[in-house]
C-alpha cells in the first residue's frame, strides 16, 4: 500500500509555492541591505585607517620632541634641572680637585649625600644645566678625613690618618731615647765630676754610655676617625710639637722696676727656684726692666718613660798626705810628689720621664786604675819672724859714722853709704813707715824675736805697715831727709828696744 506523502497533495503544493515566493522576496531585500551595508563598511574602514595613521604620526612627533632630564634636589629641596647625570659627575670631579688642590696635605671628601636626582620627561623641556650646576657648585662642601689622637680620653689633635699619628708618637719617643747601644746620653744633674788640684795628673774619662732597656708612653693613646675642618688637621711635625709642648701658651710676666726673682715669686705664690726652672739662664743679678719671664712651663700631654743602663768612667781623686815642715813658713805648702787620679767604672740604671731623671738605681762599680797619693809639705815657721842673723842693708857699704857717743850725744846706729837701694836686714813685719823727727823718712821692722831694725833718712819708702818682708827684700831708697848732713843710710839694730852696735851683728 502506497502511502501518500504530505507534499504530494494539492494543498501541500500550494503551501510550498507560497513559501518559495516569500523567501525570494526576503532574499532580495537582504541582498539590497547587504550591498548598502557593504558600501558603508568600506567608507568606515577607510576612515579608521586614516585616523589611525594620523594618531601614529602625532605620537611619533611628540615622542621625537620629548626630552628626558633630571631634577636635582639638595636635602629634598629642588635646585634645578640637568640633562644627564654625567654633568653632575663632572661637577663632583672638578669640585673634588679644587678642594684637594687647596688642601694637598689631607684627604678631602666631597659632601654629596644630600644631593639626589629624579629622572623626568617633558615635551620640548627647557633645561638650563649651566645655571643648575653653578647654583649647586656654591652649595657643595667638603670635609677632611682625619683621625683624632686621644690621650687618656682627651683629644689633643687631629691628623690625616692613624699612620701619621703613630709616626708623630714615634718621633716623640725618639726625642727622649738614645739611638742604639752604647750611645752617649745626657745625664742632666747626674754626670759626676771629680775636681782635682792643678798638680794632679787626671786619668782620662769618657762620655757616659747608655743602653736603652725599655721605652714606653705612660698615657693611654686612642685613635678615632672623624670628619674634620681641613684647617685643623695637623702635619706630623705639628703633631710632634703639640704632643711634646701642649697647646696652652705659658703665662708670662714683664719685669718692672724694683723687681727681683724672689719678689716676683712672692707675687705669684711660687718659688724663685720654679721661675729659674722655667727660664734657664736667667739670673737675678741680670734681670732687666722689660725682660719677659715664663711663670709656667709648657706641659707635654704625653710622658715618655725610658729605662737606661748607664756605664760611666769617673776619675778617682787621689788622697793627699800632709807632712809638716819647719823650713817653710806657716801657711806655705809645697808638693813633693804630685798625685795621680785613678779611674773607676760605675754602672747604674736610670728611669727618666721626658728626659728628666726620676729614679736612679745603683748597680755597682769597679776600679780600673788606682789613684796615687799626693805628698804635700806644709810650713810651720811663723811668718815675719827673723832668724837673728842680719845682712848688710846696703850693697857695697862703707861706714861714714860709727855707733856710740858723737858730738856729745849717743849715736844709736851707724851711717852707711853705698848703693841707693835699701834692703831688709832680716825677715820681719813693717811696724812703722813714714816720717819721724830727726830720722826723716824712716822704716822700722819688727823681726818677732825681740829684735827691731831702723832705716832712716830715706828719699822714698817702698813698703807699708803690716807688710811681711824677707831678708834682702828692697824696702826703700837712700836719701838725705830729716837731720842729715848728706845722702846716707842711718841703720840701727835694737834688742828689746835697746840700741845695739850693728857692726857686731852684720854678716
């Protein structure tokens, strides 16, 4: 059995025909719409392309005229703009060189920590790098890298670095340290001097020799890095001066009229000895108005303590043996055997602080050469005492008038003529020298043994009262003074004030 299909019926065919017609109409409309739409889309796409091109070209132009630059700040405050950081680096290099040239002896560091930059971009930006760099140049500062030298916690100075500080301290130690073994050393106040008489033969002595056992600085030394004013950084030489003398200037006083060391000392509550210590070479007798005296001495911040072993050769003064002699006048000495100084070697240890001895330790001694005793004769004869033996007072004498009665009176001496020079007849002491009635110019000599001699009528006197004269010593010149009948010598010898005949005594 065939089964009909729905489309095979007439109604089905009509329905299909209607549908087809409608589809055709719709298709035509759609085609017409699409054609219009496609034309619009074409125009729209072209506009988009043109707009995109314009935007791209604009962006390219702006990008080509956009300038990168750096804003510069000092401590957060803007000071200007620069084109690039290389300009900033160049300014730093130039400024650093200026500071290093100005302070060649120190390590200068430019302060740049406060300077910061931010990168920016701007269309056709107007960047004045020169003005910014000039302004920044005037704001840049620098400091010196240094090391504070501290003594017992107190800052005494600033130097370039620790090496400079240590070199300065080494120089301070060297100032008070003998160089090498056996070096001559100043032993102020301790070099022993042995005085010997002119007749002594001195053993040779040598300059003391010192061996350094230790050297140290008593104070605690510390070093601290600092940022310093370059004008306050000391050189090694300046540091040595500060470490040895300190920074405080001494107190001084100008000498005024009527001043003396003792009065100045009293005025400032100190001793004259202290003033002398602070002013070596000053002596009270030579103080002048206007002289400047140091009342205080510089105090060194550091104390160099040295311990030295010292070997010193010292002359041994010879002993002196005194022998009495009655052949020499009392008070007269005569060396009959010169003494000879010996030599000994002394060892001791010195502790010094800044060159001044604070302790001495005796280590021992040994005799290298013994001394030879000096023998001296010492006279015991009384000065001015005659021998009792009288010599002629005139050379080549002849007697013109003898001792005894003459012209009705006693002639207490003899008259002699001869050489003009008059000599003492014996040793004694002049008891009178001057004018006396009858004698004219007269000399009287006391011989200390009861005898006295008289020399009259002299033209001149050559001795004075109290003078000790020796036998034969010239005492005056023959003359014609007083009661005299011609040039001659009136000569007397008295024993216990009684005139004696000189002719019995003269030899």
